[in-house]
C-alpha cells in the first residue's frame, strides 16, 4: 500500500509539472481599450495571446536580456463611416531598466514571422490566411543614454497600415535583446491604433520580468 501511495504521489507530481510546463501563458484576450474619435466612431484596440519567452543570452553577457515574442494585435471600428477607417496598427514595448552603467542602453528587435489579415476578428479563432516571412519589416535598433540610473524607453517594434472596420496583425517568435542594463528588465507590451485623423488609442499589457 505504501508503495502504491508513493507511486501515485510521484505520478501526480509529474503530471502537475507537465501541466505547468505546457499550459499556454496568457492565452486569449489579454487587454483592450476603446476611444470615441472626433467622427463619433468607437475605436477599439486589443492584445491577444501575448507570450514573451525570456532565454539565456547567447553572448553570455550578464548585462544582456534576450527573449522571443509571440502575440497579436487586433482592432475594431464601429459606428457611422466605420468602413472608411484608415490608419496604422502598432505593436511595441515600454522597457524599464533599474540601472545602467553610464554607457547607454542598446536595443535591437527583429520580426521574422508576420501574419496579416483583415478578416472578421470579433470572435476567435481568427481567420489568418496569409503568411509573410522572413523579415518583411526591418529590425529596430535604438541607443539611449540613460546615465547611471534607472530609465524607461518606449519602442514601437513595427507598424502596419490598416483600413476598414476590423483587422489584426500577429507576430510569432520575434526576437528581442537589450544590452547594457544592470539588474532585471521589465517589458510592458502595448498595442496602438492610430487613425489617419490623428486619433489614437493604446492598450497596455501586464509587465513581463526579464531577469
């Protein structure tokens, strides 16, 4: 009986560990925000299926943070003249650094797999039907001098032109790195819808810790 109990306990621990490892992180609708523009239309921007996977940096530098990003941004426009909507849809981050070493922060980002579609995205699963790969959009690289203290940078990793009442853009395993930061790095992903008229609405996700 004791052997059976030990066996069942070991199996339970193994199944629990497998569940924790393989369960999707933050699947589904993560966050959204709406705005009524100057034409009376309601602009809604959403983030779906956001997942940032921090990995050990290949350069083995203790001041480097490296990760892969998957997720999607979607927008919905309702109201009169919604079909005439034109603008851009952005994905990016707010990046928080607790400390830098006075030589500045270097940030690079590439987008190897982009999915684009203008199908009805009001209910998942989405009907993505076109895949563009690799590196349709150029990588992003910035350098910021933060001095010897904490700092925050906001980076739009890519932006696409959109038109019509609904649409979405998705990224799969995009690669990002931050170098020159001492201590942990926090990434707060955002999605932003900018109308051609200048109205904009941004939704922010929960911070991800890249220790």
